[in-house]
């Protein structure tokens, strides 16, 4: 069947595409699918019944939106779920505009045959404005109704913009008419029966059955006063500070700045609003951009025509806007006067003509056209805000600062644009405006007549009360959820209690004056701007932008303790309103041994105070191990020689440290600095607010552009788009390819100019404070307990890459150094093993990780840690060639139990060392010194589980089989003769027999290569269909000597709070 007849088409159901949904499917254990409502470019929408809701509940029936797999878990995720959560959780239903947004009820994730999908649950809506006009003659929405809808959409945009969100896709399809009577859904379910679906055959899309004629009764359609709309479909919405895409909006509704590729902001939504209002009311589009040549039967879109249509209605483009656009496009399209060059004059009706605004008189047409010209300014900087739009005579929604037009309010059932505590009663409103003046006058009179008010005034209570009253009058008061008289009484009652004691009086004053400053900071923009200006002058290394404090050009942290390394945080921004900070770009390089480095990079780390720690995709590379795989070197290495282990500590003299830094930074090491010098080296930021904002955003863009992860991702995208193949790799393979590219980059590719050593930072803590912390170790547990509980760690993904050279060096040190080169079988086996790892990168990808930890307050309990990984995938990447999967596991989780006495300053609770000499003396047995058996260690308990099913590539199985064979042959070579060598004749006879037996066994093992691989393949093939867990539990030994010999207890004595 043709795809066009199957709505979204069969091709939409593929890897990364739509999820196949069947009627009566159950989502998230309580949403039962009843019918299909519609579909879009990135989702399908279904009517579902919530079994957790009782019959007749407002949300018994909901709209279930199942996003395609490419919306999330890709390199560029959309923001829909995060934006909807933000709009829902950061406002209240009483706020203007909140009721006119289609809010999220629930969200969850599912895994299907085509990938992982995000599901969003919304209230059930009737239809969109695209089809709503069909209820009326000539598809024209009534004039009064259109004005009311415009007010509701403007309020919705006002709320979204205040929350830092830009919709970017305002069109009739995304504006929904609300259902007035939800009981009518039962009639829909009885009359609209979905077709039968066969689960045994490939999935076929079923036709959509919208609620177009089932959300009102026919006799109600004549009275349209009760209809109301909401703004929905936030799938391509963007944050003000982070855009999903620069190419936004439907083509015919695009704002001029978007067409000429200039920067855009929330004002593009107001352009959309004006274009949509005319389209919905008149059923015609203001712009089309379509041109056709006389010889052509069909027309095509031309951006020059689109721009010429804008000039025809709104005049030439201002030079200030053209200067921000794409220079090549502006030069090719526009003339010096801002019109479209070499383009004939359009002969279209005027905007206020009867041809465009059918059914309106001349006065109404002029007023309507005035509103469109007011909203759709070509220059975005000249477009009005929401309050100015609502005050326009065409809407007449606001008549003064505190009162909404009663006629419009009655139609829209919309609260005025003011706090809930405000009233529209004229007498009360006048009293509210005069209250601050009366309070100030009464206070001055009392100060002139009496003595006691002077002490009251010095405490700050009347000053704080005055500012609260003034903020309540202006409609921008701190703590708006509390009644003003509750705050008034609380402040002055607290003073009355504090005035009875001189100590309480000064405590009250010490708290009152900071409260005055915070109140002014919240209520008055001038105070906020002045505060930022002053702080920029005093703290020169910080950016102050709106409610954010940003720090850039941070000195690197040079690790010079147990290992050598370098830690770089490229930028930190702290948001005061959300109590969170974000680290922009983290680069870590650690020297594990003389020829081995570990490089870790991630683009972003977000720490939400007392909520969570979120880490973006994390990429780690193990570099080094260039040791050639030669028999001569492998024979020369003895078991007891000082071959450095991976965690060995190197000799750190100054030349070696400098060499390490130079190697990690590709010859551009940061300069060693003292703490004060590094602080002074940070660049001074501008004091002007606009310049600071521009500098802040340009710095973030620079950090993103110079990030090696972003560069590798862009390079891979370019390669994928340039290839003709449509079979693109999945996300895990793309991350593996990115990590493989990062392997050749420096460990710290973007070092700052200066660095500070860890040992130098330790000196900042005074000896007195260290002694204090040592004697009160419970303070450390009191700090770690809430930090660990309130900050679960989530990592989006973790990808680790190691080169084949490093694996070869491990094989040399651990496997191939115990045999003689005369053993030709072993030599050929070694060549077969090494050939698989030569010129390749091996990547281990861990899915999203969630980590929890618990540090107990009582030292007798242990520290508990748990990590869960959603999927494990290993890839083998050939250099400059292909990448393919060799291992896949459904998931992994691990738990650790760590003794509390391993925390710093807890050496007093370390168990006593077993005294073997004393025990032996008690038993009367001689004491034998044996340092190897008397190890002073403890154990960290570990349990690791892998979740089946698992898939292993045959090449990996062959490689494992070769390693196993090699180990067995070495055991045969090194096994001693069972007879005593002193037995001459019979011993020689048995040696000969043993030699022949060994030869036979070797031949059998070498000849059973294919048989062994086939046997392993059959056994492991069953793991692909088995559900269950496979795990390991054991202990990690920890040497206690360094924990005992700290020297603190001998110097400081006993603990105060153990």
C-alpha cells in the first residue's frame, strides 16, 4: 500500500523512527491506548485512558504523545520534555498565561524495537485552529472570538518568555481549542472504533480519528463564548540562552531576522502571532514566497519573493537589521534603500483592504491593521512586549497598570496581569496605592513627637515594612504567595519580641538590614543593575549577567600528589534563581605510568544544589603503551623486575613534571603560578550590562566551538552527510567514533595560561583549622551525609577507548614473556593474537549511569555506593576505516561497601593490627617472622552484575579462544616432571614419556582451534536469548599502613567528636 495512504507511512517505523503502538497497549502500567488522534513529523498522538483516575475525573482520558527515537538520545536532543517540565513546575495556575499553555501531566520512557522513546502525557484537547474555522461560514472565525484567542495566546507567550522559553513554532496546528465537556469522549469511543491490528504481521499505521466533532454539542456551537485555546506542541521550542536550531518557524511565517540569518530572540514569537492571527481570521496567508514562471505549471518558494512581500506591507528593511544578517545574502538581495533589488513592484491589496479583511468596516479594518503593524515590526528591537500588546486598542485587554478590561476579562476568564492579591475594586485599589504614603507619614510624625520610634527605626523594621508595602502596590512584591498584612504583622511582632532584650535587638537588626537589601534586589530592577555594576568592579574575574555569575579563564589545577596530572575547568556559571552551577568544558589528564596517560573530557557538568549532579557524555582515552611486541624484549623482562604497573607512582622531579604538562597540552603547558598570581591573571570584565551579556554569550560560543568533542562530532556529521549511504550508525557507535578521534588529540587540548598546584592550595587551609577538623571527624560525616543523599550523580553516557598498542604491551608484560622463542607453535599463536589488536582502537561504551552514595553519621556503619549503567556496548574501530560492534550487554550495576574508617581523620577507629607474636607466645609456639603473610589490609566489598541478554561477536570469541589456548600451552610447558630428578634410569624414562605426552596434548590443543571456537560460540549464543543476571562478588584489598601512620593522633591527641 502507498505510504501516502498510510498517514505517516511504513518508512517512519525504522531505527530511530516511530514506535509501533497497538490499541489496548499499556504504557507505564496505567495508560491504556484507546485510539489514534494524529501524528506529526516527530511523534504520534494517541487517546489513552488513565486507570489511576476514577471515572469522571478531568484527566481520566489523556493525550499520549510518543516521540520518535531521534528526538532524544542523540547528539542534538530536543528540549521539549525539559521545557514542559520547566513551564509546569516554575509557575502557578493563578499566574497570567499559565492556564493558556498545554501543560505536561506526566512523562516516561519506553524501549521498543526501534530504539528508546520519550512519552509525554497531556490533557485532552478538542481540535486545532487549523480546522476550527470550518465550524463557521466561509471558514472565518468570528471577529470577537479571534480577539479573545489573541489575548490568550499573548498571555501564554508572556508567561513562557518570563520563564526563559521561546516557542519558535506558532502556527494554527499548534493552537488547541480546549474541551468544555469531557463526558462527550465516551460518545467518541462508542462511535469511532479503531480498526483491528494484527501483531503477527509487520506494523501498519492506522488512520487518525481526531476529536474534531466530539468536544461540544451542536446546540452549543452557536454560542462560542465558552471556547478557549491553549498553546501547545513545544517540540522545537528553545531556551533564551540556548537555541535548538537557528533555522526556525514554518517557512511562510518566518520572521525577517530568521530569513536573513540574523540573530533572533523571543520577539520572533510576536511576529508569528501577528501572521497567525490574520491567517486564522481571514483564512489567507499574509506571505507565501511562491513564484512561478510563465512556462512552468507549478510554483516554487523564493526567499526574495518572501522578503519583497514583507517590504510591500511594512516598508524597507532598516539598515540596523541588515547589518546583523548574512553578508552574502544581504548583498545579493537588498539594495541600498532596504528594498529587494531588481524585483518588480508587487500589486497586492493593502493590508487594511476589504479583500484581505473581509466582513469588517473601515474603522475595524484600520484598527486590525494597526495592531498587525504594531506587532510585526521589521526590526526586532522595536517590537512591543506583552503588556504593550495587551494595551493596544484592538485588544483593549489592559486599561491601567492594575486593571483588565472587564468585558474582555468576562470573555476570557483570564486573571489580570498582576499578583493574585490584587483586586479590581476601585476603592480598595486606591487605598492600596495610598498605604505606603500613609505609613511613611505616620512614621515621620511619630519620630517627631516621641522618642521610642527612633529605636524602632534604627532596627530596620519600618524600613522593611515600607518597602514591602511599596512592592505590593507596584505589583512586584517579594514572597507574593503571602498576604501583605501577614508579612506586616510578622515583621513588627518579631521586633516587639526582640526589643525586650538588647541581645535580641541587635540580632534582629543584623537580620533585618540584609532582608531589606534582598527585598529591594527582588522588587527593583535599578537595585539589581547597580549591584551587578558594583560587583563587576570589585570582583573583576566574574561575569554578572541577569541572575548568573560566570567565571572564565580559570587557572588549571596541577595534580602533584600521588599521581601527576592536570585538571581544567574552562568556565563556571552560577544561577542564583535556580541554585545551580554549570561547568562548561572539563578536561583531565592523568599520568598513570611512564608511558601511559588517562584523558577524560566532557562538555558540561550541571550541579543543582540539593537535587542532582548531571554530567554530559563523558569520553575517556587510555593513551600510551607503544612498546613493540618483540620476543627479545619479552624474554628480557623478568617477573620480579620493576616493570611499572598502571597505577605506579613515578619519580616527580621538576623537569619530569614540566615534561608531563607539555606532553598533555601538546607543547602549550600553563605557567606555574602562586595562588595570588593566578587570581590576578584572570581577565577584567566590562561593567556595562549590555556589554557583559554580549561578552558572556560570545565566550560560551567560543568555548563550544573550540571544544574537541564538538569538533569531532561536527566532523562525523559532515562525513555522514557526504556519504550516499542511508545506513547511519547508532548513537553508541557515533560516540565510539568520537572517542576514537579524541584518542589522537592532546589529553588537555585547551590549557589556560596559568596553573596552580594542589600542594599550594593545601597551604591555604590553616594548621589550626586542620587540627580542628582532625579532632572532630563527625563534622566531616555531617557534611558528607546530606551532600551524598541530595546529590545523586547521573552521567549521560561514558565511552572509554584504548589503543591496540596498549593492549599489545599488556600482552607482552602479562602473557607473552614466559616462553622461549624456539616454541614455534606459541610464536604463531602470538602472531595470531596480536594481529587482531594491531592498528585498531577498542571502545567500551556505558549507557546512562545513575550513582547513589550514603555516608552514615554513625561510624559503626559502612559507606554504601551503588552505580547502574543502562547498557554496555564494545566496539572495535579500525584506523581510518570501519567501526563495528563486538559486545553488547543489556546493563550493568555495581555496589560497593566501604569501611567508614577509610575517611580522612578516622584513623582512631581502624581495627587494631593482629599481633602474631603475642598470639604465638601465648600458645608456647616459636615466633616465625613472615612479612608476606602478615599483611595489614582491609577489604572493600564489591558486587557486580551484568544483565542478560548479551551478544558477542565471533571475532571476539576467536580472540578469547586464542588467549585461553596460549595460557594452557604455557601451563603445559612450565609444569614440572612428576618423578624425582635424582632417579637416574627410571627418571629419564619417565621424562621421555612426559615429553611425548606433552607433545600430543599440544598437538591436540593446537588442532582443536576451530572446535574450541565453535563450542564457545554455541555456548555463548544462548546468552542472546536468555534473560537474567550474571555477576561476581569479592573484595578489594586496601593497605592500612598509610592510614595508620598519619601522625595526627600522636600530635593532636584524642578526638572530641569521634
